[in-house]
């Protein structure tokens, strides 16, 4: 089985490495991850990505939905969404191993132009999916991993196989989710633009009417489709983003609770503390002291 070959090759690559994360390409588009222990939930700000679990189990919460991703399954996120993730099954004997590939929409766009004459079945647009990974996609990922280990092969062959992987993603069961972002009339494409704006101005006051207008939608249509895709209202999305940003500031930079609250756009420290505690089940002051 290809999945077995991927695991064996991954362990071979890690033999001479001490890092938990290895970039398989110099441009940091293709990663190999290994952990021997379970990891508590951490917050990330994901750009479009593809993740294949080779061994172990990862739990992902995105857009208010929880996904459990197991061996041979892959998870794809197509919107710039705040995400909580934890490793729930890993050990020294069978470490957690995963491949992560950043999705290049320039490649997707060029491929779509060749495929747009074919009809695709429209499905519900949401921010993430978990599926069993088909053999064609596994095969292209295995070949990408192999050629990445040789400098000359990587220089010549990686761009071709990397492009092939994107083609396989488009043809995979969750490929429609990627394709919708490229359709001019796609609601997901408009919402993706709005998410970029919110991420850029997350600490500013959000006026829904102005945001909707900036992406060419009416306020009601924008609100409905935003919630359909992200499972959150725009204001809930912004609040989650602010709280995740604040958690990162408190945990990684050690700044005060008051400073973190104001930095991410809160006007009231008390309100910030209540919402932080409600989301993370720990107060920001306690989180800072851990």
C-alpha cells in the first residue's frame, strides 16, 4: 500500500533529524510533521492547506465544526480561518506523522482554466472537509516526497509533481470546495475576500454593510453565505480571531492581559476576560501564568 510506503519513507527522513517539522521543499510549501506525544489544543491561523495523516489522530476545530482525522484521511481547509488543533493519538512506538501542503491558487487557477469546460457537481460550501485519500493523490504525494530528497531531482521534477498534486486535489471528492473559490460568481470566493479583509483589520470596528459592499454583496446575502460557509457570523468570526490572536500574544510574548485586550481591539478588559474564559475554559490571567 502507498500509505505504508509514505510512512516508511517519512521515518527514514526523520532518522537523521531532531526537528518535529521538516520542510521538504526550500520554498516551504511541503512539510513533514512528527510527534511522539499527544499535544494539547493550539490555535493557528490557517491559509489554504492540505493535510494527510499518515499515522496517529489529529482533532481539528474550524468554523465551529470538529473534525477527527485518522490514518489515510486528509483534511483540507480552503478559507483563511482561525483553527484549533490537537494531536490525540501518538506514541514513541507509533508517532503521529503527517504531510502538509500549502495550496497554491495560482496553480489551481491555471489548471481550472483547462478544466472549466467540464461540468462539476455543486456541493455545500463549507470551510473544511475530511475525506479518505484516493490512491492517485497518495501516489503523487509519495513521488513528491521522493524527489524532494535529491537536490537535482527536486529542482527539475518537484514543480511538475507539485502541479500534479494540485490537479489531484481538484479531482478529489473535496475538489469542488477549491473550485468554487475560482468561480467569479461563487459565494465562497466573495466570502474568502471578506475573510482576508477581516484578518487584516481584525482589531477595528466591523461594519457589516461596508464589508458586504466591498465584496459586491448585499448585507443580508453576505451574512447568510458567510455563516453557511464558516458556520459563524462575521462578528463571531472576528471575535474568534481576536481571541486567538490574544491567546498567542499572552502565551508566546507574555504581554499583560490588559495590553492583549486592547491590542486585538477590545475596549473593555472585563468583557475580554469573560469571552476569553468562555472560549478557552481558562482565564487569560491563568493562561499567562502557565
